């Protein structure tokens, strides 16, 4: 594991320390790692959504509301499964 250095102004550091206590993180490092993981996951989800939306209007046939709902459920379950959440 590599070490990085991070500079923060005192106001942000005070806010960080308050969040540590509120959410029961034991160290600043643990909190920052968690925040980075969450940000990377969010970016991945947004990329998947954009890729999905790029296909909008390209189908040769109309999709029914029931098909859209079924597909949304399948995609939601797949994303949850990728993040270790079982919805079944």
C-alpha cells in the first residue's frame, strides 16, 4: 500500500472529524478510503447509465411499459449484485 499526502483547510478538517464521530469511523484514513470507494462506485454507475441511455431510440420496435419495467428491475438487480447486495 502506498502513502499519499492530503492537505485540508481547518474548516474542512473539523467537518471531517465530526463526520468520523457521527458515522463511527475509527480513523480519518478509513473515512477517506470509504469516501473514495463510494465516489468511484457512483462514477461507474453513472457511466453504465450513460451507456444504457445511448441506446435510447435505436430499437427497431416499440418497447411496452411492462418490458421497460422488467428491464429496469433486471438492471437494478444486476447493479446491486455487483455491489454485493442480494435483492432476491
